């Protein structure tokens, strides 16, 4: 479903601020893979998601989504393939529009849009049913402005929007990092449920090593723009946080140092 071949990316090349963000990344995700991604600050985790989404062009290499070479496609032309949830709950929704309008925009992602399109009664029924599944009471507030929702409600709505029209790949960029622990757990539980129910191919960046071990069928660790550890199946299920710290030390030749991840 996703193939990344020898992707390189350097920001500000030839300057004092030069940063090699990705250093020859090779990665294949099969359909239905749920991959958690961990690594220290500056490891290249968010950059790899941005490369897939087309936020930045690659310096070299290839990105293929469901047999389509999207390497040179701009961000808006990749929208039909992807769903994405960002760290900031305010990023994925239009605050001045109501809930059903936000869902309608998500339902039309990657499709031709016309001035004559409105939200049909049938669509409203579908949205209501999908909102009920979130168990947040949003199905009774479909005409409420999204800006009035809490951060957790907005993130749950963004997650629903990202998966409404089943994307080829779902990208989750630390999507619970800005939430309090209780709300974060609720959103993670919803994530697991939506991904499993829809058999979505998913990449999730997290700083929480316990979540990285618990969720998904595969885990990759990044360091200095490279994938230094890739584990799946039963081996992943048996991992402990201490194992990840040890693996990082072995692969990187140094001790793991990331305050956010250690505190998590």
C-alpha cells in the first residue's frame, strides 16, 4: 500500500543551518499494517510523514501509494490517497464551520466540487451514525460550530474526518500529544477501533513507548534520518520499554536522550 525507496531530504543545504532530515529511507507498508514510529527529537519522524503527504519535495528517491507514483505530485493532489491527523487539535478542522459541514468537506476530499453541492438528508444520517460511534454526544450537536468543541472532541472529529472516506494511508502525527492523559486514552482507543474496523494502513508517530508497543502490528525506530529498528508480530508484542532503550543504544551507539519520551 505504501512504498518508500531511498528517500533523502536535506533542509537548508549548503548553509550553517543544514539539516539532513532523511538519509536514504526504505520502507514498505502492506495493506492493513498499523506501524508505530518512535525516535528522539530530530530523528526524522515528522519529516517522513510530510514527505508522504507532499508537504515538501524529496531531494531524491520515490514514494508510491497503492501502485501510484506520487513522488512529484503536489500536496493537494495526494489528498485523495491520504488521511492525516496533526498534533494540534485546531489544525484538522474549520473552526467557523459546524460539525456536519466539516464532515461534508472530508467526504469530498479528492473529488471535484461544485457550487450546487449541499449536504443531503442521507449524508446527515451517515454522519450522525458515525458520530454516535465516537460516544462523545456529538451526534446531537451537528450544527454546532467546531470552534466550540474541546480539544479532545475536535481531535476525535478530525480522526473521523480523516477516515470517513477510507484513505489508502492514514498518517497520525503525535495526535494525542496535546491532550490530557484521560482524553488522550479516549482518542487512542478510538484510533485503534477505527483502524481495525476499516482495516486502514496506518503510520502513527508517538513519544509514548508503551503506546508504541501496545498499538499496531509493527514498530519502527528512527535516528538521524534512518530506520534503525523494525520489529513486528509476536516479537513486537513481547517488547518492553527497557528493550527499546537497549535497542536504541545498540543501533545508535549511544544512550537514548529525549525528555519527552522518557517522561512518557
